[in-house]
C-alpha cells in the first residue's frame, strides 16, 4: 500500500512567506530594518558556544524575567518559538476537529491555516468597508462550537485598530466558553491613545489571552521567540502541546539581552512611526487609498490591480507583500528604502 499524507492537507493553503530577491529592498515581511544592538549579538554569540546543550526546557530564565517585568504570575505565561508557534499551541490546546475558530478577515494568514491543520473550522468575519475589525460581527459569528476568537490589534495586513471601548464591550459580551486571543504582534508601534493595552486587559479578564512577540519591535524575527499571557489552565495546555525545546538557546539569550536594552529598541519604533506617517501622507497625496495604520506597515487596498502593483514594485526592485484581488502590504523600512518604494508607487499608473 502506498504511503499517504492526510488527504485534507491538500485543501489547506501553504503559508506564503514574503519574497526575497538579492539586491532588492525587502518590504514584504514586516521586519525591522535595523540589526540588533551589539549587546544582543554578543549574547547570541555567547549562547552559540553552548549549543551542544539543550536549552532550558521552559525557558526558565526568560520566564522569570518576563513574569517580573509584566507583573504576571509565571504560571500564566507560555513562551514559544515566535507568536505563530504560540498561536498553533493555543489552537491545539483548545480545539478538537469540528470546533470553530472565529477571526476577522482579512487578517494574519496563519489563522486559517493553523485552524484547519487541527481539523477545526475557520470562520472568517469580513472587515468593515473601512478595513476595520467588526467586533459586532465577530460576536454574531460565535456559536456553541466556537472555542477561540482572534482579534489582531493592530490588524495585519491593514494596520487598523480596535479601540478600547469596542474591545471591552466585545469582551463583556463573549460567551463563557470562548477564549478571546488578542494578537498584539505590533503593539509597540501604536500611538493612538484609544488602543487598549492588552497587558492591562489580560490582568482583569479570565476569557482573554495575549500574544506578544520579540520578532517585530525587538527585531528578533530570525531568532523565533514570543510569549503568551493567558489564564493559567490555558497556559498549561499550551505548554503540554509545545514541541520540546523549540525555543532555542540562541532565542532565549537574544530575548533576555533585548529586554536589557528595551528602551533603546522601543526608541527605534518612534523612527518607524515617523516614517509610517511620511509614507502614508505621500501615498495619500498620490491618490492612493491608505487606511490609517498603527503597525510598522501600510496597506493599499488595490483590489484587482494588486498583482500588477506587486510586479511593478518588484520591477523597481522593491518587494511588497500582496494578496491577489485584495491589496498590498508595505513594511516601513529605512528612509531610503521607503523612498525607493515611494518612487515605484509614483510611477504606477493610478487608473
Ligand atoms: N501575529 C501577527 C499579526 C503577525 O503579523 C505575525 C508575523 N507576521 C505573527 C503573529 C507571528 O510573528 P512571530 O511568529 O514572528 O512572532
């Protein structure tokens, strides 16, 4: 008999990483453009000298440090190989085949993939015409079978946000059997004062889990480390389904060293925010529709012209992330990288 893989995998989309072409400006993966500070590179190098040994099983040192800094009991924190890994752990820990996971759409493309991998059903709730997550519609999509609802704040790829009042109303109304997962991968780039701080909310709510990552503001996308603050039994379930030792020694050392220079790293975000404003203003002046973004990227809802725009930018040696028929997401890079993108955008026919 032939070896087969699960037949249903054929129906699950592949995760599409941002494109990389040598020599091109890479604005396709929402990374930060600046390499880590020397102290972080030194910590990774030192850890590299010990990679013959397994890492600490529960990332104990990082766990203790985060528990102290966040003022959260360590039992409520799960550390994982990036928040995408933690997303998978959450879904695996809560969902059985046939259960439902509700999320806004369009949003982070891993949500439907990770949902379908466990045999759960993905329920996609359209954004409003203004590209904002519709908490009323998310609520209306919840059924007896729903186990998780994702709120991505700011939303990838649109950059739009849910304000505190709407989120709190939503959290009050969600039935008891549903966990709300607040994905704050881009929280450090937020300047809108109406956007809630998930850390405060997660302290007050027992139906909420919070995802944070070192990949974005902390500039460690290549190291793979993030954390989740959740109700204690949820965090315990996440640890149970984790792949043993998946948070490497290098990742743990990098995260710890980054926390030592957190102020410096957060200051870099301010430069991204200033550039985000400049890029958006210029795009608006050029006649593009660009929703206000609180992430380290902007969204151009170009509809049917999306892939033409994508190829046009690639021809100009600028790589953006595009979703056919929907739009292009453009990461905010260094000033000269953004200028290269703006030059491409200027040269694209606008009708
Ligand atoms: N959540 C969102 C909204 C994201 O955009 C991403 C990365 N693109 C992630 C989670 C995962 O990030 P990481 O696994 O690198 O922490």
